[in-house]
C-alpha cells in the first residue's frame, strides 16, 4: 500500500483508534491511536523544530494495520506506505525504529553496509534512538497528547516539502 494524500494517511491513523498494539514487557497492550499521538507529542517536546521526526513518531504504528508480519516487517510496511507521501527521511526513521533481530541493536535499513558517510549515519542513529525512546515512553506515559486533527497541518507541511523537493530532483 502506498499513501498518496494526507487525507488517506489521516484515515489510516484514525483507523488505529481502538486497535491494540504490542505492550512493553509486563505491560498491557496499548491503543495504537493514543500511542501514536503520545509518541509524536514526546518528540515535539524534545525536538520542537524537527517536524519529520515528530511525524515519524506519529505514523510508525500504521504498519500494524497493514500486515500480520512481525515487528521488522510491519516497520517496513509502514515505511513503504508513508515514504512516497512524507519522504525518505520519515520512511527511513520508521523502518529503522525496530532493530532487526539478527543485527542486535544495529537496525537493518535495507541497504548494504556502506559507511561512506559515518557522520550522517551517526545523526540518523541519534534520531532513531530518540524515536525509540519516545515510543517506549509513550507506552507508559499518561500524558494528554491532544487529538489527531492537531497533526493535519504538520503532515501537510512535511508532505508538501517532500513534494517540492521531489520535483526538484
């Protein structure tokens, strides 16, 4: 599935309401809709200017609606669905959020091991770590994260940036 509009993405995010996702060890399953809002809100607090990181936190759970595969497969499904709409950085963050089981803490982003730009990789991994931390914190935090409609403008902004940049390439 490939999302082509913010409206399609909003519909998918609304469909997360009432769907239970995986819990932290020893915890109860979480509502995907609430979890997505809380993850994005936590990322907004820690990186207020990084809209793409916030959006990655918001959309990362949609993979659970797209297929029955395991965590790595769901992350890839979500990345594939949102990438055309929100850009490669958001897709990469979503894809890397879940570590591949055979690589320990080093996530598999689907690329060969290319270390030609270690500094950029370090920056990406820092963002992935923040995303993972927010994801885990949102499973236990009882914070009021607002409503999904609050994110429409941010999604439209990230989408339009991607569209403009894609048109230049």
